[in-house]
C-alpha cells in the first residue's frame, strides 16, 4: 500500500489491516523457518514496510489529536 492510500483510511480500518498484515508476516516467516521457498521473496520486506507505514499513520493521528 502507498502512504496516500493509508492516509485515507480511518483508524479502525488501519487497525484491521495491521492485524491482517501481521498474520500474513507470521505465515511468511514460518514458511522461511521450515525451509520452504515463499512465492515472492520480496513480499516479507513489503509487508514489513507496510506495517511500518500503518503504525506511522496511526501515531501521527494520535499526536495530532493530542495537540488539539
């Protein structure tokens, strides 16, 4: 997901997407740990980046609410 798309979502949707991505990351890491080759090796990196973008978006909204 791009940062623009993440910024458009409300916090509830972001939390749902965050949970979904964390589950997917656990699944991908389990595949790597067992020795099977993932479908797309770069997918783990992309999932981690998207999780970081979502957490950043959630934190900025909390900071903005605190400044008001």
